[in-house]
């Protein structure tokens, strides 16, 4: 149990350090921003899995909302908000790019 606490604490501190590095202020001699690498890693490890869960959850909520959105003619708007936006964020943008 003690080693699990130590592992969680260490990973939390590492994540805080990685997130707190200002990527836009740091640049190397080739002009590439150092923060780009950190943004890509965080995007791949944290944001993409969250996006997959948001897309799947949004689809479930969309199907559940059909009895309400069909009579009000708002199926397209509901689909865009709950399924399309999370899917675009997860699957179609490049790694490390912010929307």
C-alpha cells in the first residue's frame, strides 16, 4: 500500500511539472517550440482517451435523447453537440493541436 501511494504521488508531481512548463516561451535553435513535444505526449496519453470516452458517452446520451430531440426537430444539433464535436476533437485533429 505504501508503494502505491509513493507511485501515485510521484506520477502526480511529474504530471504537474510537465503541465506547468510554458511551451510557448521556450524555443530551441531550429525554431521548434520545446512545448510541442510535451503537448503531443499529453494529447496522446490523456486527452485522446478522454475524447474516446466522451464520443462513446455522447453517442449513448444522443440515443437516449432521441425521444426528446425528434419531436423538437433538433436531432442534427444534438448529434453535433454530443457526438460529432468529440469525434472531431479525438480522431481528426493532429496531435498536440488545440482547438
